[in-house]
């Protein structure tokens, strides 16, 4: 949804961010924001009440119910500690880490911070009206993944920044088109009941929104309603034949084809970390060193940055190309660029580090196969990222990316020039942060530590050259470390699942096209696909990846697909393109296993919230809290509790206002992760354990 807001109100979005005193504090790491974490996998469809943990030789994760070997001290699937009481140890981070390490030989938790006591009180969560106000506590809007997906749209420019690729012209069919031929996306709102409300709020309440944008609001509003109506009639839709069982599915040979035949595999690489740690500078420097920014362009950045008194941000300007970002010296939206290593076609997702833009960071990081966590080695800055007085974004981002399933992490210990390339400082950072990363569920063997200086181009694309660094470091440079990342897992052997991020139109793709990331299976031109939830059959006319047309795409690819033979009104973002014989589930009631985050107002039965599952977002209500989960055993400790408070885990029954395409987490993680948001905050995260009420499509 916010993708459309980006399209039509880019300046308005920027307007939400006003410089505040908080900014200064944030840079000192004095604030924390609520964070989300993902959960593991269930191996069945039943709640804990129904399936008590029995095997004495194993222990069951309290969150994802995965049965772990006794030698595992944290869940091998989701990283949650076996003994959750450890989360509540009221001791300092370092001491706690050390103690846990002594007792449990260094294993960790995914969601420790979710349970950890915080010195900073989080804001009250109001679950009153399921209001579609998606602002966070500071008034910023959440960016959805469509913002990211725009970057995969055909474009004349190869490098695109989400924030600036925007012009708001609307054609007669209700789709946004850029007059240069670059495509813009339009989102249908039929799965998104909050659209109008958000637009109203955006246009109507933000004092910083330029008046021209406010005038556009009613037009947009009307248009969205129109689209919404268009997508409703389903009478003419063809009947889906009885779905086959997934076990009957046999992938076609072309889907499994050896990846060697492709030139390079795509690797979605999220760049995350605390504000000002040097993420954008690192990206800009990397691109420059790889020859992807011309001398002339770089000279322009340098000149302009200097003129604005921001000389040190010249490389960051390669990523931060909106006026607001440049003036404030801060990344606000995810910028996307590409480069190739020997093995990979890397999609670089430069995230904002400021806590106000965590939702934007999420939009990029959910797509990541691997991540670079950039930490500032300088004295005081590293500590701020670690959250001396709360949770810094070094920690929050680490938790988030782990929760999105990212397992492989490169820690870029940046600004080594500020600490004289000191081995001791590097080791200090490695020790402190290493404890925390393990606690998030990262394995030591999956973390690569690279000391570097983005500004000085030290150890980025060639081996270290500074004698101080060379005296103790002989590992890989950053580029080699990226190339050494293990290939991302792709669910190619399952039936096709392509969650629709956006509805688009273009000259090359045609008037009926969608974009999104293939989460499972493969898709080929000429093949028939099922469009859910409408149940229409369509033919794949064209596929585009990175602006070039191709014949097929497999799980992991971000693509745009032109479709033939269906009513465009039957396409909705949050819908899913499926294999014709194996449709995705469409549910209106779900059983979720959730972890409640740091909230101050309890969650009560009957309360309303906003549920996010892949690109779908719907209003939902909490019908029942089926059981509270014991923190230590993970077993149901109390049936039907009246309320949930911060850091509790529970199995809940939720009713959705609209049907949503969904899979149980055990079947397909990407379509079975749920985020519960209210008042702009993520208040709980969870997984779909059971589909309670399946809609007849
Ligand atoms: P946000 O996106 O706003 O979170 O910031 P960021 O992490 O992208 O940081 P950015 O690249 O904007 O850099 C912030 C400041 O750090 C700039 O002034 C950079 O010049 C400086 N900086 C980045 N890398 C280095 C480095 O290796 N050494 C030194 N000394 N300064 C650096
Ligand atoms: Mg930045």
C-alpha cells in the first residue's frame, strides 16, 4: 500500500520525517523501537494443547515447536533458546552473554531482545479500532515491499532508488505510468481495506505535505475505490478444479535445471546497521570501485555534496538520491543497486539505519538472502549501535534479519581508519557483537568478519593495503566475502507461488501485469497459471527480470510478469500466482503462534489489529487466546487466558476481515509468517500454524 503512496506522494512521505531532537539522541543510541522477529517451523498442524511434547530425548522449541536434539541449546530452526527463562536474566548484556556462554557453551536465541528487559519504555499500543493508521510512533509510514519491487520494474535506469523514481500520472485504466516509459505500479486495494484511510491521513493530516499533494488525494482515493469495486465481481470467474495434494506435485525438469546454466545466481543482499555506520558510503564506494559509477558522476557527487556542506557524504549520495535524504545526510528509503561478482548477480539493498525508518528497512530486508551488517568501529559509535541505553539498531537490525530467515551474515567493521586499524578494537567489536549475534541465532560459521574502511576504500574490493591492517588481517576483502556466501536456498521443487507485490502495466509487459518475488517453484512463458484469490486462469505472456525479458524464472527471482486472458480487476496485490493444479490456501481465519513484543498495553480478546502476511495486509480481530505457552518448556501452560502481555508467547485464533492467500508456515515459510501491527508498531510476530477457515474460491 505504501508503495502507492511513494508513487504519488514521495515528498509527502519525506515530509513525515521532520528533524527532531530525537535524531541527535538516536545517533547516540538512546532510543529503541519495537522490533519484530520471525519464528521457526512447526512440523504438524496442531496446537500445543493437542500435541504434548513427549520424546524425552528431544526438546521442543516453545515458539516453532520444532523438535531439537538435546545437544542443541537453541532451536536449530528459529534460534530460540531452549531455556527461555534466560531471556529474563536481569544482568547486563555482556555479563549475561558470558554467563550464558559458560553455562550453554555460547548458543543463543533469536528473540532475546523481545524478552529482554528494556531500560527504555516502549510506547503504549492501542488496539482499539484496527485503525489503518500505519504510522509508527514518530509519525512515519511503513513502506511495504512494493516499494522494493518497483526497483525490479523495467526501467531505463539500471540503478534505481525507490524514493525518487516517481511521477504521478494516471492513465485511463487506473495504472500509473511514467511518461518516460518507465513503469510505475498501482496497487489494488481490495485486499487492503485500509487504503482509503491511509490516503486520507496522508493527504489530510500531515502538515508537511505540500498542498499539491493534498489536492491529489481525492483523485487517488476515488481511483482506489474504483479499483476496489472492479475487483469485487467474481461471478464470471472460472471454477478451479479440485486442488491436488501437494504430495502429488512433480516439478517439471526445466524448473530443476542446473543453476550452472544461468550466468549468475541472484543474491539479494541487505545492507543493514545502526544509523551513520556508513552503509550508504560503503555501497557507493563499492560501486565506484567496481567501475559502476563514472568518474564524471562521482565528481558531480563530490562537488554537490561539498556545496551543501556534506562533503563526507559524497559516496552515500550514490545511494541517497532524494533531496531530503541528501539534505539530512540520512537514508530514509531502501535504495537498490546491482553489481556482479564472479558467482552472483548481487541486488544491493541499502537500508536506512535510523530507528524511525525501521519499517522501510523491513521492506528491503524481508527480501534478503544474506546481509551485510555494517558497524562503526569508532569508540562510542559502536557502543551506541549496541544500545547502551536501550536497543541500538545494530541489535535491532540483526534480530530482524535473522527473523526473516537470513542465516549468512557479513559483519563489515567499518571506519577502521578512525581506530587506527587496531586489532584490539576489531577483536573487541567481534567479541561483543558476536555474543549478541549468537543470541539472535546466527551460527559462528555463518558469520564473516571483515575489517574495512569504506571511506578510505580499504579492504573493499581488493586485499587490505594499510600496513597497520595488513599486520594482523589476511582474510578476504568484502567483495570476496560476498562471493564466498553460500548460494541461497530456493524452493524450486514446490508448486509455483508468486505473491503479487504490485499490479503494473507497461509497453513491454502489457496492461495486465504483476511483479513480485517467486517464492516457490518456477514460471515460464506460455504456461498457464492460476491467479488467486480470484481463481482466474491466465497465460504467462512475458517475464522480465532486471529489465530484460526472459523465458523462465525460478524461486528467488524478482520478476515482472505480463499475463493474458484475465480481467485485470481480478488481480490484487497480496494475491498469489500459483500452479493451476495446486492453488494457494485462501483463509479468513487462522491459528497463529505469536510472540508478543515490548508492549505496555495488554492484548485483549476482541481487540483489532492489522495483520501482514507477505504482501497482504488486512484488518483482523483476536477471537481467542487459545493457550499461553510456558516460557521454559514451550508447552501450553494456560488455556484461554484473558490477555497477553509483553514477551509472552501464545497460540491465538484470529479472524480476518478479508480473505488472504496464505500457507501454513510448515509448508512455505514466506507465505506463513505473520506480523501483527497496531498504531504503526509491530506488536507481535508469529507464524501460521493452522488454517481454521478456508474460503471456497
Ligand atoms: P543511514 O543510512 O542514515 O543510517 O547512514 P549510513 O549508515 O548510510 O551512513 P553514511 O554512509 O551516510 O555515512 C555516515 C557518515 O559516516 C558520513 O559522514 C560518512 O562519510 C562517514 N563514513 C562512512 N564510512 C566511513 C569510514 O570508513 N571512515 C570514516 N572516517 N567515516 C566514514
Ligand atoms: Mg545510508
